[in-house]
């Protein structure tokens, strides 16, 4: 018998490393002794939380009581907004929660799940933690290669993770291509479509409709309140699937996985169309500003449909990350995503983007100087 409890740990987690989020502002202030820090690392909404959502949080009482474990009012609001049954909705403590539900429901040792190269780092973590194998499909021009993903399916494949728009590349899949993919693959393989950045999509051809769930009973679509809605600190998301899958997901969902403040704020965030519109406009403007700067300075970048943009820093991204950090700007190194020279910059307010671009000019001068 082993002498250590660690030797008896789930074998699926032995090769994993903890997910590393974007560097926090307070930690950076202490580390560098700089007070004016601009964080453009975690794809957060720079406009902040909806005023209506903030107001409802301040009025919440009975915080000594457990939240509604069924998220009844929140589900009803989503149902009315999207025209779907409440029984098709599963609430999550952010999208990450939903990714784990799907993994727990369908994967175990001997199974496998497929995700794309340059895809969200949580996918392989969630897959491997179940003891299943994570199969990475090589990307094509930074995008999901759906043809390759289809070829990789075997008798042990139970889940495929797609992200549209994808983090960190910002690439998007046309909905008709996703539908064709669903037609071509076995109906007993679950397909999880992660739409955390859905609100930033402008063209209808890129929007995956919840109506597809009626035709494809293996389809699960997730949405998040951490991005355009600005509720990242409260952790709230939901998935839409067939009633049968939703019932399975709720078997592994903790009964109070979403808190009362998040649920109340989520309802108001849905109602506050003006805040969403303002957030989208700020994002469009910031993306355009970043693209113009990259073009003028000769930096290659990936066209983005999210609230961030990734660019080739022309050297090891750890070095370029440190350059911006010392100037008080926190970006995201993408080395962990097999993009060793790329940095990702979240879109901020106008003054934040101006500061980033000013530093980008300094960075270019440093590169040119050798």
C-alpha cells in the first residue's frame, strides 16, 4: 500500500497544472510599486456592471438565506428573452462550471473528448480531470478545423468542445458550418458550443441559435455574464440543451452553485439593453483603434470577434509581456496556448487603449533598437 495519499490521487489530474488567470492589479501594484495599473488581460467589460444590476445588488436582503437552488426567476427571464423552456436551462457559476458539468456527465476513464488547438485552457483541464483523454485538433489559420475534428472522432469520443468566438484567437465559426458539422457526426457525441462572447457578434451568420437544440439533441450551448454583461466577479452563466441533457447536467450541479446576488443582477443585466449597446460600441471602437495601431507599426494580428485581440509581439511573449508590465499595463502571454510570441490585449476604455497604443509605440522602438 502507498505511504502517501497523493499517490492515490485521481490519475487524470497528475499531469495537470492549475489554470493561471490574468495577473491581478493589486499584486502588480505591490510587485512593481506602480499605482496606476491598467489591466487588459482578462477580457473583462471596461464599462463595468450595469447600473440597474448594481442597484438591485444593493437592495438584496436575506443574505443569511440560501439562494434559490433552481434559479427560478433567472431561468424565467432567460426563457422569456430567448423563447425557450426553463427546463432546457442549466445555470452555472460562470461558463467554467458548465464545462465541468458536461465533462462529469459524459466522460470517464477510457473515453475521450476533442477540442481545438489554441482553444480555451479549461477544456483539457476539465476533460483530463475525469480520467478521459483530451484530443487536441490542430487549428487551421488559427481557426477550429471542423473537418479534422470530425476525422478524429472514434468509438470512445463522447464530447467535442467548440468555441465561437474562440478565446484567445478571437476567431468565429459560421452557424451553418456548425450545423453541417452536427449533421455529419454521430448523434451520440455531445457538442458543447461555448458562446461566452456572443453579445459581441454583429452578423447573424455567426450567431448560433438556441433553436438548433430542437433539431440536434446532442447540442449544448453556453452563454456567460462575465463578458459583455460585466458580472465577472459574481460568476454567472447558463447552458441551453435538450430537456433530457439538462436533467443530466443538473444531477452533477451543486444545489446552490449560483448565488442570490448573481441571479438578481443577471436578470437586470438582461433587461439593461442600453448598457449592452454601450459596451458593444466601446468594444468596436477599441478594436478598430488597436487594429490601426498594429497596421501602422507592422504587427501581425488575428482578426477578432470578441472583446480582445491577439497580436504577434515579434519575440518571446514572456519578454514582451514584461515590457508592458513594467510600463503599468497588464496583458496576457499566450505561450500556454502554443502561441509563443503572441500577446492578447483586452479592449478597454478609450484612455486605456490610448495608453496601450502609446506603450506599443515604445515597444516597437525598443524592438527596432535591438
